């Protein structure tokens, strides 16, 4: 199947707080805004993220719940400077301290206003024990 785009839509009861969080800390700008839906685009990467009122009538009733159990990964070039900005300077809640992992990440975890975990990651060389776990690149060209 081919599609034109793919992006997460976070169902939340904190539309404004979530909008402000992602625009302030993660370079998103607003491309569409209503009181029940906000579409965001990252000015550097072009990545999209949307926020949807979890009680909106277009959501089938049994699914009208704020998001939970989600982890957003954000890869960066310099995780130490992002840690300084987000945790040290802005006091965002830290859930996993900055550290190196044998599987090839230097990272830390914070959360957004919905308690969604955000894993801020810099790719680093992995320990030899993990190299065999990586498969050949299976992405199609073009």
C-alpha cells in the first residue's frame, strides 16, 4: 500500500497546553488550528504531529480517551545541549536521566502535558553484542 503521509494524532483533553509544549520546545509551528484539533509541522524536519480533543464527535464513543501508553522518539544531533535546554534550563519533568546505552543511544526521557513519554535520542556507536541484531536495509528505493 502506498500513502501520502503518516503522522501521529494525539487524542487529549489538553489541546492548548500540548500545542504550547510542542511549539515551545520542539520547533513545531501551527499549520491548522480549531478549538478541537491542531495540526503542527516541525520547521526543521517537516515532521507532522496533530492534537485532537479526545471527546470530539468524530471519534467513535468507545475510543474517546486521552492517549496513554505512548512513547515518542525524537532523534537529535546533540542530545547534551537539548538536555541542558529542556531539563536544566526549563525544568521539564525527567523520567530517565541522560545516559549511554549499549544498543547505540545516548538519551533521556521527559514527558509532555499528557504524560506521554518523549525519548530524546542521539545515535552513538553500539556495543558489538548488538550489531548482529540489525538486519539489512529493507526499505524500497524511490
